[in-house]
C-alpha cells in the first residue's frame, strides 16, 4: 500500500436508488456472510471495514446513504469529499439502472474532478433486466457484479474500492494547497 496513506483510512460512499441493496452489500462485507434483514436507510450511516491490500491493511470508512429521492440532497453531504464512490444499481431493475446518469451528475456537480466511481451491479444471482452492452456505456473506473444475498463478488468490490480510493487519496495529497490570502475590503481612512 502506498506510503501516502498516513491518515490510516479512506472515505468511501455507497450511493444509488432505494432498494438496490446498498446496506446489504456493506453488511455482507462487515459480517463476512449475507445479512437478510435490513431496513431502508434514513439519512446515512457509516461503518468501518478493514481489507488487506498487497499485504497492508486498508481501513475504509464507508458511508451508506439513503436512496430515496427526498434524501438525495442530504446524501451529497456524505459523498462530497469521498476518496471513492460505489454507485450501485440492481441488475434485476431497469429503473435503478436508468437513474445512474442522474447519480453521476450529482457526483460530477459535488465531488472533486476525477473522483473514482466503482459501479456495483447487485443481485447478479437473479434474472437480469439490464443488458451488458448498456452497462458498458457507463463511464466508471471499474464495474463489478455482486450478490449481497449469495456473497458473490463482495470482497472483489471492496478490494477495487480500496485500491482506487488509495490511488485517489495519494493523487489529491500530491496537489499543493493554494494559500488563502485575506482580502482587505475596507477602504483606507484618511489621516486626521
């Protein structure tokens, strides 16, 4: 793992429509087995996940955001400064796939340029409604099919998240911060 990771963790966010299995994906990774009972996330919650990357431990603080339309503006607050974003849809739901462009627009409008987006197609154990040729058109750094219910592809997903998050964090740290120069907006007073 890169030496620039002196903060000991990366920040990730998992976003997507309600009901696509975001919480189930996170819970399956945490417990190393599928979790079948979850409720809709209200606002956002976070969890810490440890994963081995090339012999070094990476700690991921993952924010699980609500997918309901009424919480979208709130979700932005949790992924705005993420090092990597997991954009999730359900392979058995064409509607969740069709909403990906609006999620990508939210990312573009609220995140640093070039923040890595890993696309997770959940429910790969079910019959697909989404064509592979359509998925290929989505511009992301990686695409992984997963099943939170069957624990398929979950470890691979978080390995990709860690790898891309570390790379982005290092890239951001290498950019020197611009100094803030205070402006004197008060007019000069005349003497006497």
